[in-house]
């Protein structure tokens, strides 16, 4: 790899890099980690671009050969693509991570308390902290869950909290993903890629490991399992090979050492769940499901579902099987409910939120709709139930025709939208076709909850590969970076 080093007097890899007015995850001042960041800058600057691109090409071939892909349903020309990987890492210092970890645990704790209250006493609705119709009329609210006690009081066992850093360098929560968040496989595989193909960049860096995620998840699933003693039988329930995150399902099943199944592999008898194997039927104690609520059980939810297991909810209600994440968690990651999360944290924990929200306006409220319509060209407007960057409009980047069309959608269905100010997301040096340039990034850390909540160090850093773009979602052309949390 010595050939990747620049020879004097050739300019360094980062010689032309400028972050502009945005906070840079490598070069902007930080309260700690200055020595490590400066050393990383020097290592990156000493790389030869041509040699680096050769190594990246080999690494991308490895990703494709391993099947580290995602599906793009809207693209008629292809089914699977590799997630674009950028070799220049994103660094989080020790003090930054300490605050992020505490804030994530606080938020996930409040989410689980909120869900437990919604499906039992509904105190928060009676006290008018959150509007009752916002919850009870939510399509993800499941009356089936009312009165059910879940193990450890945990509903969202795997939660992805989307964070951005603003131009002042402050982390803010952009979204909560409490249902079936994806992307953790890329966190682990990105690190594997760095260790295999770019060990010189990691050399000497005190970076916290991420290779124990499978163990974290399996421990949490054991915590909620109804099996007493021994080793509970856990399975991962996937909709199958055509799901956009199927690679991740395979990856997680392998990391946990559990069977990967689909609905046809499971059967319910006498309110117990069994897996069909060549040796006969094997009891199942816990299901990590990666299919939506609506498809879990055709007897309770969608009768036309062929992805789920008839009778599964009866076995679940009687406590004979655990399901992660619990049905009905989606009501907590609705984008309108998100706006109330600081109040939810305060209500249940008596604390201010460690991680603030992005300022959010709820269009279902008359004043909120009026404000959004009057300022549409300056705002980001999102549908409350969508994910993946679909259905949003970036006001400052939209054409007059696009604004007029969206204005009509807002007026027709205001309850479906929230609006937020356009925030200049932080940037990272990113290797592009034009050399190293700043590209906007966000961060999705993953929290795992069983008897307690643990957070995987770092998370998925998504990067907007298109110049000037603020949309980092993989479905919209975004890529990813390895995320380093310094010891």
C-alpha cells in the first residue's frame, strides 16, 4: 500500500478541500480529540488519489461479491445495487459520544414508556400532553396491543435515532425509527471493509469496535424470551429475497447464529409457534421480525397476507412467544408524534431532552398549516408516514411549479405533513469524481433494548453523494461511511 502515498512535491489529497460555511466532521474545532483528528487529516492528506481509487474498486467488488446490496424498486433497470461506500471516515470524539449515548438511551426509554402508557392507562392523553386523536387515529396504533404486558416493558427493542449536526455543530434528532429500522449491517460491514482494505487509515487510531452487535441483539432477545432457563430458540422472520433489506436479514441471522425464516417456515399449534425443519417441528421462543405489522398474522391484520403466520398473535397474546419489535411501535415514530418527543421525555422522566429536536411545525394544526403555506419556499415538508426520503419537498431547491403542486397537496391533506426549517447539515470530506469535496451527512445510531438499553458505538453515517444534495437516503442515491467513535 506504499504506492498509495503521495510523493513530494505533489499536492496532498486534501489540499483543495474546503468545507464552506458548514460544520466539518474532520476539520471544524472540537472540544476533544484534536490530536487524533489532526493525525487522521495528515494520514488522509498523504494518500495518493489514484492508488486510493484502485483500492476502492477492489473493495466495491468485494461488497458486490458478498451480496452487500439493497433493492431499488423504483428502478426498472436493476433490482440490487451496492450501497456507495466512501473511504474517508466520519469521526465522533469521546465527549461527543458520551452525550449522544446518554441522549439516545434517554429517548428510547421515553419511547418505551410512552408506548406502554398508550396501550394501558393512556395517562399522557388524559393529561393532554399529546393530542388523543393524533395517537388513536394513527394508522400504526394497534388496539390489539391494549392491555398486553410486554417483557421488560420494551416495545422498541431495536431503535434507530436519526441525527443531524447543524451549522453551529450541535447534534439534533431528525427522526425516530422505532419499528424495523435498517442499516446496522452496513455499520459492521463498513468497518470490516476498512480493516481489510484500508488498515493504514485505522493504524494508531483508538476506535471503539462495532463487531459485537449480533451478541448485543441476541442478549436482548434472550431477555424478552418466555423460555425459562437454557438457550431460547430465536428466529429472524424476513419477507424474503425481494425485500430491499434482505442482505441485512441474512447478515443479522448469521451474526446472531439463528435461523432465517419466512412465514411458510412457521406454524402455530395450540397457541405455540413452531419452525418446520427436516428433523420435524422445533419450538420458537422469540421472533425478531423484519416485516410490517400488517403482514404478521392474516387472522388479525391483513387477511390477504402471505408473509406472516396465521395464529401468531394468539400465541403472542398468551405469552408463548416474544416478538421484537412489538406490534404497534410505529405510532411512536410517526413524524407528527416526533414533534411532541421533548414533552414526552419531560412527562415520563422529569428531564429535559438531552438531544433537541429539529424545530417542527405540525400542519394538522391551523396555525401550523398557515405558517407552512406562507413559508413553503423556505421549509422542508415531509409526509408523516413515509420513509426513505420519499414524498418530501425541499422548498429552497424546488421550482415554482413544484411548490404550487405541493401547496395543493398540503391543502388537501394537511394532517399528513409536518414542516421543518432547512438546516445546513454538517459535511465530511468525500472522494468524488472531482476529487475530495464536502458532502452532507447524517447519523443513525442503533439502540438495542432488552432488560436494559445499549447503543452500538457510532452508527450508520449516510452521505449525500450528489453535490449540494441534502438527501442522504440510499433509495435517493446516498452512500455511507465508516463511523469512528474515539476511545
